[in-house]
């Protein structure tokens, strides 16, 4: 590492306790600049999550216990004593989760420290992030072992975060811009079908890694709310299939609003991803592509609303028209049954001579990462035929609304 980089690390450590500054100098003298950089980065990350200092320094100590093999016992010991017993116990609790430690660091752990799930979750998350940045295969294997053990129940939230961060960090730096370009291309390349009503169905809406990130970073069901008339929906499903169904939704604006004030690191990841995804889907290039392709004769001034919809147990939506103030609805099929050729949106023939009679015309496949685009007309009746779900069915609904 260049002298300027080493000096930068020393400057970055100046806001930390004196014992850590001395440890930094000792490690740098032994050529351990990368380890120092990881420690400082881990502390800075946890500080940015508004966590207390004891958790910050526990992260640095756990990283030292896992990765340092140069025998800085005196420096590390002084650092341990200075940061306090709680930090020490947290660090050892994290470090003991990996089997690759030397016997000298396998110290007794107060079992009560394992009840501090959120603290351990934050530490493990920070280690995962700084290790991803280092791309050190041996360290990655250590942390993979750690997370396998964590997934056994010590701290499931940390493991979930690790899986999410794996997907997110694997995306290229321009992932959202690439997703926007491909989505615009797919919309403009689509050929609207007239019968039984104007619509277009297009696959590969986004690059596959982007769609996988979208699936992995879906908010949990606890974030959703039951739709209005949820009781009626449940009764209709039960009448049609003999089993209840539940339908939930989450407006993206509500998800992003909550995420702004959250200290939950998993929600931070979701918020980061979905904010950028929302910016893509509401951007001028994407809305212009929808307008030019499907609403060329309409006034190009719209508000955009986006929500995630999740059906559980069973699904049934009676044929209906969207409200007149919504000239276009776009559905993105995100996640559901793998074999779902008959579980997408159904379109119906409308007979003006007998408007009370609607006949099923076609059903689109519930094909993951596909758009169904429906401009509204007086004949664009659509719904979902009744069927059971072996796993939740998740879609994104984008509405263009007249201002």
C-alpha cells in the first residue's frame, strides 16, 4: 500500500480511542493495511447505522479475532480492555461463530450476550460488507461458515441480511440504469394486441440479475396491509375454491417513507434498492415509452403510483374495469408458482349487445420478470381466474393517472 494510503488510515483512526490508534500503528508496521482498512470501514458502517460505540468497536475486535494471525496479543489485549466487557463479549460471540479461529481466542462466552440479536446482526452485516469489498477468498469462506452457523437460529436476521447483500453487491454499478434501458426497450419493442382489448405482454422486462435482486429484496409480508374489502375478497375465494384467500398491498411511497427513518439494516437495503427501482419506473424515459407506445393520442401529463400486491392461499379477481382516471396499468409479474401458465391475468370478451355477459378470452402466463400492459378502454375487462396458490403470488402494479 502506498505511503499516502497508510497516512490516510492513520488520519481516519484519529477519532478512535488511543488504544485503537496504537493498534493501527502496530498492524500497519506489519503490513496489515488491508485489515486496518476493514476495521475502520466496519466501525464507520455501524456508526452510520446509528449504533452505539460499544457495538462499533466490538465489530473491529471480532474482525481482528477472526482475521489477524500475526500475534499482536499485547496490542489487541489493550484494545479489549479499553473498549469494555460488553464489546469484548459481543466480539467473542461473533468470532466463536466461525470454526477457523485459533484455540487461544476460543474464550468463554457469556450466554446472555447471544440475546443481543440486533447488535450481533449489525456486526455480522458490517463484516460481510467489508469482506465483499476485499474479495479475499479465504476470508469469504470464513464468513460463509459463520453465516451457515448463524442461519441455524442464533441470528436469522443476520443471515437474511447476508443473502440480501450478496444479491445487491453482485449487481454492477450501473444496474438501475441498465434496468431502465432494457425496460424502455421492451416497452417500445412490444406490439399491442387488439383482441379482446388492447394489451401487450413482454418477457425479460429487466436484466435477470436485477429481477433476482428484486425478488430477494421484496419486503416481508408484515410490511403489507390487507386491501380494502379484504373480508369480501376472502369470502369470494372461499366460495370459488373452498379455501380462503388473502390479498395484501404495499404502496411504494409508504415503504420508502418508513425506510428513511429505520435503523433496521435489512430494511435499509430494501429501501436503497426500491428507491432506485422506483426512480427508474417513474422516470421520464420510461413514462414516455409507455405513452408513445400505448397512449399516443393522450395528453402526456401523468401522475404515477406504484404498489406491490401479494396474494396468499388462493386468488380470485372478478372481471372488472379500472377507474376512468387511470388510462394505463402496467403489471410486473415478480414471484409466484414456477408452473403458472394459467395463473396470470385473464382478459374477457365484452359484448355490447349483452353487457352483463363476459366470456373468458385468454389468460396470460404468470411468467416471472414479464410486463403486462393494459391501456384502459370501455372494453378492457380483466381479472384473475380462481385458483389455489402453493406459494405467495407477488406483482408490481404501476398506474398512470391523469393529473
